[in-house]
């Protein structure tokens, strides 16, 4: 009999963020999917897009992929006022 509890989606996402050492970069989870004991997440920070697969039975991060964000997507995270050019935060 299996008495082990599976991780929740939030716990699995937390494991993925710790694995990628994403701490103070305001990650945004754009997509999450759960199927057959695996959680799939797509997360962005100011400059990168991450894709994770996490085993919810033991919390193992099975895969990670990163891609730089293109300029228009990165601009969303910039701080600027109306009289100046956007400056990366």
C-alpha cells in the first residue's frame, strides 16, 4: 500500500524554482499542466523563459529548458516614465 502523498501543483512549482535558483526575480507561471504524476510548468522572469517537468511523487525535477525572452516580451518587465526611453529594471 502506497502511503506517500504526492506534491501539490504549488509544491512542485516551488521545487522547480528552487532547482533553477529563481528567488527574487518575480517569476510568473504562464502555464501549468498535470498528467500521470508529472507537472509541466512554463515560467518567465524578466529575461528568461523556463520550462520544467517535475515528478509529483518524489519532487524530482526531471527536465529544465531555458530561452531568452525576445525584446517585446522583455519590455513588459521594464520600468520607465512617459518622457524617457524604456530602461531595463
